[in-house]
């Protein structure tokens, strides 16, 4: 049976060293300086009726030949719809308003 020696005793840190570690702080775990292009996750709730309508529109999209999957995921369809809405709304703000008569 092999017997090993006990590890040498550790030197206890001083109060000043302990305070230095506590007061040193650290960096935040989340980087708040990220760009606007970094993904941000959100949760949303949609009714079964809305999901059914989305699925019907997704089914109309072309598929890869021989693939049983729809041509676009629900997530991608929703992102695409949001981007289209943002583009449409920003274009309507830029459009000149008719002059009053």
C-alpha cells in the first residue's frame, strides 16, 4: 500500500491581502457595450390562430426538392415579417405628406 505525505501547510493570507481581493472588484459578466447587431432574445406569446395562419403562409413557400420540411422556419418567418413592417413604417415616415387644400 502506497502512503503519501501530507501537503505542506499553506500560509494564511493577511487581512490586508483579503481586503485587497474583496475591494479589487471584477468585470461585469454581461457586456453592455455590444453593438446593435448583436442578437437579443425575447419571448412572445401568439395565439393558436395566429400560429396556424403563419404555418399556412409558410406552407406556400418553396421547399428544397424532396424535403419534407417547410421552406422557412416559424422563427425566420416572424423575423422576416418584423423587418418588413419596420421597413414599411420607416418608408411611410419618409414619404412626403400631401399639402392641405
